[in-house]
C-alpha cells in the first residue's frame, strides 16, 4: 500500500510538472494562468504529503511486532541469560529462531529453549539461563551469533528478519550499572538466615529445658 500511494503521488507530481511546462510554452491567457495556478497548488499539496507519509510510516512501524534477541547480563546478579523481547507495539505470534550456530549453556548443551515461542505481547520477554556472567563473556567474547527470526503479526502476515549479536560489548562495560541486583540477591538470603537463627534459638531453649528438668530430678526431697 505504501508503494502504491507513493507511486500515485509521483505520477501526479510528474504530470503536474509536465502540464505546467507545456502551458508555459503556449499562449498565456487568463485561463492558462488560472490552470497554472491550480497545478502549482497541486504540486504544493503533493510535496506537503510526503512528510505526512513519512510520519505515518514511522507510526505504522512502531505498531508492528519486533522480537529482538540479545545477551542479558544485568537482570540476574552474576548470571547471564539469553533473552527474546518484543520491543514492538503489537503481539508477535509463532516466533521461530533459526541459528547458524547455537550458543551453549554452562553444561555445554546447545540452547534451544527459545527456538519456538508461541506468542510475545508488547514489552514481554522470555529468557533461558546460560551460566555465570564472567564465564559467558569470556567464552563468547569473540563469537558472533547470527541467524534469522521469523514471526507473524495479528493478521497472519509472516515477517523474517536477520539477527546478529555478540558478547564483545560486555567486556568493556560493567555488568551492573547500579547495586540494586546485588542488594536484591542479598535480601533473598534473609529468610534462610532467619530460619537458621530460629533453629539455634529453639535448640538453646530445648537445651535449657532439658537442663532444668535434670536439675529438678537431682534436687533432694523436702
């Protein structure tokens, strides 16, 4: 549809320019000047339509689904994940990943968990674990992962886009730009530590009770 609209506008533009050039070479009466004025108005309208079409194209593109694949080394403290996120404005259906070479996880197995995703809402993402962040960056720093991602929009139209990414950029940056991931990780240890404290206190209480019972048994009868 975009091509058809642009083609029509281009034909109108060329036709108007041709008619204006033809009229300038002929006799110029009152009707001729009126016609030229009308054609110039058409030219102005066509020229003004092109920026509006560009804005419309940008808006339409922003509403399309756009699944994007990348290494995520910041969401989990010390852990690297392979993540697919829909950064577009509509749902992506039947997302298929076709790799030239699959990445491998910390066990050495090919990571295939994300090769098919039934649907991804806008801003929704799915991920799978690769291993420790430092180990993954060291292992894949010189590897370029390439392939093709295919998906459907709400109308069933199939789109295919090539992807290419690596872990090289993570060698030159901090894994975490703030301390929040580490803080949250440490906070997750609090319940386990509290359970240990409770267990120790209960053990002390039980020992005190046993000691008290034994003391009462050894007291002489009044």
